C-alpha cells in the first residue's frame, strides 16, 4: 500500500465536463426508491448519460410524468431541472400546456404502460396527433407495478400474472398507435440494451416534435416469472435489433463511411444525425405501412423487435409552429405585449354602443 | 300593399265590464315575448328589437329561453322594458308574437286576460279566447313581396314582425333601421333585404291594424354611455386585457362563446405587429380533463392560462383541481353554470355548482370563487382571476351562469385596467443569486403564499420537483405527519389571505332594521326590484348585501353579526352558499334563511317578494 501523497497526484483527474461545463453527476437525481433490479432504474441511468452526452442545460429541461413506479423516476435524474409528477395518465396534457407556455424547453416525459396505454391512452394519442415537442419514454413492464402487479393494457396475449391469471386479450401497442397518429419518431428498446437505448434517447431528445421511445423494462417484483413476456429472461432471449443505432452529434464529423444500402441516415435538427446500420433484416423505417405490418407480425408471433421502428418527416408541424407562436416563451412575455392598448378597448366599446 | 286582402285585422278585446277600472297605457313598462322555432333565425330580429329600444334610451333586457338543439324546437325570447331600470325577468307577458305552430296553443292559453297578440295568419284557427287583443298578420304573403328568394323567406319574415312590433309599440322606424345596420355590419345585401322587410311590416301595420297605444315605447335618456354585450363576451374581453396567454378548452353550452369570442379577439389584437406571430395559444382539447391539463402545465411553466366550461366539464376536471390546489399552480376555470345534475337542462340557468366548484377534487381543498353579477363584473373579474391565480398560486373559479353569459345586457362602458398585471411571487435567476436559497413551499412572508421559480430559469437553485403527494417546505417527498398537517395549515392560511384580495361585498341596500338579505351573481336585479317593491307596497324591506366571492371577508361576518335574520337568495335547491356561510360562521348558522329558486328560469322579483312575505308571515 503506497502512503498517502502530500499533494494530490496529477493522475487524480477532475471529473470530465461536457460542453455545457457540467460533470455527469450534475445530471443525477435523488436516489431511487424502486425495487433493486427494476428495469426503470436502468432507463434512468441512460437518461442521465444521454443528457450529459447531449450537453443539456438543466434549466432548459422540464421533466414530466404521470403516476406509477415509472413516473416516480422523474425525481431520479436531472435534479437541477424543474420536474412535475402530475396525476395518473394525464402527463400528455400537462406536457402540452408546458410546451405552449414555453416552447424553448425540452420536455422529457416518463410514463408507464398503465399510465400511457390504460388510463392515459386518449391523452397520449391526442398529444401525438398534435405533435407536441417531447421525448416521451414509456417504461413498459406489462403490469401496474405501483398497485402491485395487475395486468396493464400492453400485456401480451397468453402471458400470465405471477398468480397464474392468463391475459386473453391482444396487447395495445403504443408504437403502432403512435405511427397511426402521425408520430415521426417511434422507437422500441429494452432497458437491458444500454447502447441502443442511449442512442435512441439522444435522437428523441433532439427531435422537434413528439418522439416516442417505448422501452421494455422488467418489473422484477411482479412480472419477471416464467409465463411473462416482459421478463428479463424473455427480453434477453428474444430481443432482435432491427439495426444498429448510432447518434452522431452535430459537432462530430460525419463520415459517410457506411456502405450505401447498408445504412439509413436520419437528419435531426441543427445538424445532428442518427445512423441506422443494417443487421440481419432488410428494414426501411421510413415506410409506414411496413412498420405497421412489422408490428402486427411481431404481436402475432411474439417477436421482440427493437430499434427505430419508424421515422418519416410527414406529420403535422409541431404544435407551437401550428400555433405560430412568437419566438419568446409566452410565459414571460411582458405586459406591453399581452395587454392591448387603451385605444383598442375604446374602439371595441364604441362598436358595442 | 293593397294587393293584400284587407281581411286580417286587429280584433280588440271586449271592453272591460264596468267593475274594472279603465286600463292605463303601459309606457316603457311591459313585457314582450316572441315565440318562434329554434334555428329559424329569429335571434337577429330579436337583437334588432332590443337594440332599437335601447337606442331610444329606454332600459331594456332580453332573455332567450331556448332548447338544447340546433333547429326545430320551440324557443322564446322575452324583452322587458322598464323605465325604472328594473330589467330582471318578469313572468307575465303583455304582448306575444305567436309564430310557432308547435307552441301557439299553450302560448295563447298562458296569456293574462287583456294581453295583446301578434298572430301569424296561418295560426288563426288556434285562437280560442276572446279576451285578448289580437292582430292577425299574413307574414307569408308579406315576406313574399320583399323577398323573391324562397330559400331566404323564413329568415326574412322575422324582420317583418320587427316592423309590426315597432309600429305597435311606437318604436321609431329610423332606430329600427339603424339597429339593422348594426346587426348586419358590412353585409349590404342582408341590410337591404331586412330593412325592406321591417319597413313593410311597419307600413302594412299602419294601414291594416288598429293601435290602441296601450303599450308604448317613449324616448328616454337612460342608456347614454352604455354598451350592449353578452356576459360571455364581457368575460372574453376581460381575459384579452388581462393578458391571457394559454387557453385550453372543450366546447359545452353555455360556455363555448367565452372561448369563441376570446379566440376571435386574440386573433385580431394579439399578433406581434412586426412578425405577425401570436402572443397566445388557444387549443381545443379532446375533453375537459385535457383542457385543465393544458392549463395546469401552462400555469406551472408561467403562462396566464384559463379554460371555460360548465357543470359536466367541471366534474371531469375534479382530479386536476386538487392537483392545482396542492401543488400550488395558478389556473383559472370559468364555470358558466347551467342546470344539472348530469346533462340536466343544458340551456337553462342556475347557481348550482357553488359547492361543487368550491370543494372540487378529493381531500381537503377549497378554491376561491369570483361571482360576477353583470357584464361589467364579468369583464373585471376575468382579468382579476388571472392576477389572483398567479398571486395565490392556486385554481380560481369565475362563477358565471347562462343568464349572464348568453343574454344581451346593457352595461356601462368597460374601463381600461389601470393597475399593472400581478404576476405573483416569482423569483428570477438574479433573485436566486441574491438570496442564495430557495424553498418552494416555505411560508417566507407569513401570508401562506410561497415563492416559485419558472422552468427555464438559468440558475442551479431554480429547479424543484412538483408533486401532488406529500412534501416538505423544500418540495422534497415526505410522508411525515407533521409535514402534512403543517402544509395543509399553511394552505388554509393562504386561502384566508385570499378573502382580502377578492372584491369586497357590496351593501346594495342599507338595512333599516335587523333583517338582512344576502344574494350573489345574477340574482341581483330581481332582488333589488323585489326590495323596492316591498318598500313601496309594504313599507318594509330587508337590507341587502351582495357577495362577490368566496372566501368570505370579515365584512360578511360583521353583516351576520348585525342582523337577527339574514335571507340568502340562491338559484339552487340545496342552499349551497348558505351551507358555506354556516360552515364558516357556525355561530350565526341559525340566522340564515335560504330563499331558493331552481326552476331553470332567471330569477324574477315577484317570486322573491312572495317568498319574503311568506317568511315574514
Ligand atoms: C386516477 C387514479 N386511479 C388509480 C390510481 C392508482 N394507480 C397508481 S399507479 C397505477 C398504475 C401504474 O402502472 P404503470 O403506469 O404501468 O406504472 P408502473 O408502476 O408499472 O411503472 C395505478 C392504477 C391513481 N394513482 N390514480
Ligand atoms: S414494483 Fe416493479 S415496477 Fe415497481 S419498482 Fe418494483 S420492480 Fe419496479
Ligand atoms: Mg407498468
């Protein structure tokens, strides 16, 4: 054991700072109170990593969630950002309001499969339809974790609960519905597939509109048994990535060194890109009908396909552009711009008398 | 005109038997009801009549009683003219314009003896009474003369009755024509068509009808400097000048026109002159849960946000209302009350959401209510609601009703807001730098109102986590009992602080003795008229305090202290405001005597008088 040096060794590096001048730790949140081994915690870690590597300014992020174990995680990352843990299934509407009030913020939404696909399905679809700018993450475990393990609407047909109950109905596939509603960035991933998840999250954070990342995230306590199709075992064995996903930031040189025909490049705002490299399947994520067909087949054959399932610039303009909002946030406009003049009132009064 | 057979004319009522006094002409004091079919376009004609009388300087009110459909069911429009300015609803009709085959039998049956009727000649056979003054008018033939287009005749024939009524009541033809121009604005073809129709009705009547001049409008000067406006439109103007920035809504009668009007005003007056870009957003939601969700998200992020709805929408907003209360988020809901429960009578008026709105949600929560009585207050309270929501960081209700919202009222011109907007206790990055400390829910000033920061504030101390679950003053999660009760107690303190920020109650009539009366909202007109009547006829009437908001200020306590009996006039079955008064002032509970009206019609003075006399006996 070497004795303690009098001065710190030159090798004890200061923590690495990102382009926002912040260390990784600045993107952490409070300690998690979830069950240890919960898939949600792995997603939290990827959100922290992605935010750090994306050089996010904490003040420019709003963290939003509904209710559930998954929704609690909004407190476990980006401690310096404003966060809003709302009510069950209604984060989509809250996010819409935040977006209208301040469209310069990046909304990061975390929700559960119950929160989004059961109680919140209507709001979720309407948010997608409006193309509200948000990185919307579903932490999908097929059950209601917080209320102790009932089926959620994403549970696969034939899958069982811990106590044996069998789900007889088809699952609701949030990705398929989002594609139907015009969502332009639709991804599916697995909490255990860190690299893919990290890259998909980065793309979603950069997206100008609704970007959906549906992440299978096993509930270790209530849905990790034989017969579950959202268990670690099932997900690890069955995951089939549609492609290799790489996020390339705007400040990194982009070498189009991938074989033509072997890659698919997606341009994100301000020069960033996502590069999808072909694996076994020949899959074109810009084809809406094929994407839906793929999801339908995955459902019928119990396939677990991950990657960027759909991307195509064809949806409506992002909501705040549809509304032609001024450049500054509405929230902080001065009175001189939000109260019409005395003359306006007088002329209205004249017209009424 | 002579082309028309002169057969249909006026049938005078048989002269009164000797025992009855000779009837006096009713000058500027009578009630006219027009019975038509919904969707037949009579609204414009009724508005023209209203305007023409208004322009002649005579106090007038209009109440539309309409069904919950677009076309085909009976609808009644009642104009009350009163030289003293008593323009609450009055039930007895002096002149009926009977145009609706569906309702004519009942409309005629209900008339008091000696009343006048303008009857569509097609409905002649329905006349079974001989104690009415009847003027039979061949509307079909008349309109054919001025309106060659068959398609438009139904619409235009309404303006023929305007001419007939105008002649009978002595409304000046020029005023009718001016009102038509006002009503149709720039549509010159419509103006000409409708003018011709009104002229024809007027001139034909002069030639063919008998006019005993028992119902007459005489020029006065009571409307100088006044405007005509619906309560909902007044509300919209309040939000425009109150600087609203985010509006979320889901259509429902009778609140839809608040947002329709507001959206039109915003699109006209709230685009940046240089860029043409909008300084507001109006988004139609998929339901009321989403609408209030938009408002909460926007309020949390710092916008001045509101929504408007009615009873069924309020029910859907319940969960979010509690979140706004407990997470302390500014929000405004306009509740244009209609008759419930369930979908109830969606086109009838009432004050039936008072308790529901006040306690909306689960757990302990109470929301401030603002209760306007007239368009001027609707305008002022709308702007004020945005200030209060931000000042108190809570949900504020503006409790209007269908009577105020959807009827045309005469009102004084609205004043420009002189005070700057109140954006409440918001800390900037510079404030945080100076203070070096920020705790979201700490009661720093002792008024129960904490400070907040907005997302986007560039300072490491700015961020905090908002939740509906238990929290400490520093906004961290807590299930400790002391944290919970201390927080609830602080919220109660904040609620009490609201009492002094709300508009103070108004002593409308000084009390002579120890009997008082409390009323609120649109009961005001009928109550004032009733008290005047009691004073004149019985030489005795209670004093009157008008409440304009909840929570109650100390002035309300003092009023209860000073009176042995306090009648509380309400337009609901269960004495909702009385219940609140009894809850907050249990020591005076037995002094309160609810006086209730809940048939869906606007309150009238006669029923208030009756009930007060009964109470006295
Ligand atoms: C209106 C309402 N109903 C029911 C609940 C109870 N509840 C809390 S969380 C939850 C389900 C959460 O499931 P999910 O979104 O899948 O999250 P998970 O816990 O599985 O991560 C339910 C039903 C609630 N909070 N609010
Ligand atoms: S119950 Fe399930 S979802 Fe909830 S924290 Fe535990 S493992 Fe995670
Ligand atoms: Mg779940």
